[in-house]
């Protein structure tokens, strides 16, 4: 990992990478999504043809339309080559593959993207399970890193994305713990916030 710590509120490091999209190779540039006004869920995983990884990758793919409805693209990244990605995609799920995906799978074979996002384990030479939500202006709003042995939760990623989008549209409100769309928010003011706490049973 790099010595410089990447923090929320900072601009997401831009990158250009070869990706597999609909079983074809395409060049993906992160800043292109900013030009389209899209949010991005960028997640890293250790390696193709492993165990926890396919459960995460397919879970995000199966829920892709929910992210799409929130004007959000998903990008998956590992240090494997684009050829390894393609072979894994062309292997069906029952045989340990991931099958067709609804979002791009990027190759970080030079490990530059993983290093830039401070998720590269230099001893193992692979990325930890980092996940970043990047807003329409290219700013990191959320970052989390899991160790290798346990996967992430798509529901929590969606919930966090919805909270980010809500407070960006409603800058005078904040979302309390566990907030979901339709729940009460609060005003970040010593006096006005009491309205929220008074309503809590």
C-alpha cells in the first residue's frame, strides 16, 4: 500500500484500463463517467477463479438494475489480465465461473489502480476488498476495505449510495444510522435536531 492515505472527500484518482464488456475488450476511463454525470461504485477483489470473489461479483451483477436506476455504474477491478476476466466470464456459474455480467470487469495487471486507491497488499501482490462510492463530481463519498476472507453486502452498498444521493440533494439534512429512503432525517443543528430525537421511540 502507498504511504499516502486516500480519504473520503478527495477526488478519486483517475485511471484508464482495459475492461471486459459484453465479452469484448474496451478501454474504460473513470473520468468519462464524471462527464456523463454518473455515480460510480468501484470495487476491488483479489483474484479471478477464487471463492468469495464470484459471490460478490455475481451479487452486484444480479442487482445491477437497481444501481442503474440510481444513475450509477459499477466497476469491478482485480490484478488479473483482461484475458483471465474473459475466460472467467465465459465459464458458467455452476462450474465456478461468473457468466455474463451487467457491468465492466477491469484489468489492473500493473497494479497501478489498486496502489492508487491504497488497497494493494504488497506482500500478496493482490488487492484487498476495497469499495468506493464516487459521486458525479468525481469525489469519493464512501470507502471501505474488507480483508480477504469475507465478502461485502450489496444491500448496504445500495443503502449508502441512496443516503449519499439524498444528502447531496438535501444539503440541510443528514441521515441517521441505518437510514433508508422514506425514513426520517435530521437537521444538523443543536436545537432543530431535537425534533428528530423527540420522535424516536
